[in-house]
C-alpha cells in the first residue's frame, strides 16, 4: 500500500534534489552575502534608534550594533 504513495513522491524528490544541486555553491554564497548587504542598506535607511538606558553619548545609535552583528554573521559564513 505504501509503495503507490512513495514511488511518485520519490521521483519528485529526486528531481527537486537534482535541481537544487545544480546551483553552484558560489552563487548561493553570493546570494547569501547579497541578502546581508541589502539588510545592512535597509538598516541605515531607518531612523536612528536611541537606547532607553542612560548611555546616550556612548553607544547612542543602535544601528551600528546591528551592522556589527551582520558583519560578524557574514564573516562566520564566509569562513565556514
């Protein structure tokens, strides 16, 4: 009984796998880093955010922290 369900799904799964594996890894990396760059650009188009604590002069713009995290994530991805 399971065979008539699994056989068509296996063909679809194999085709999807073949399509995904046809994409070069450099293209995937470029898209991934490109998405981070788009997020960073969008981040700096947002208005500046001030923390609610008393650190107004130092650490006054939270966008820099978000940019730092994006750069860290990109560096980790490029290393791995």
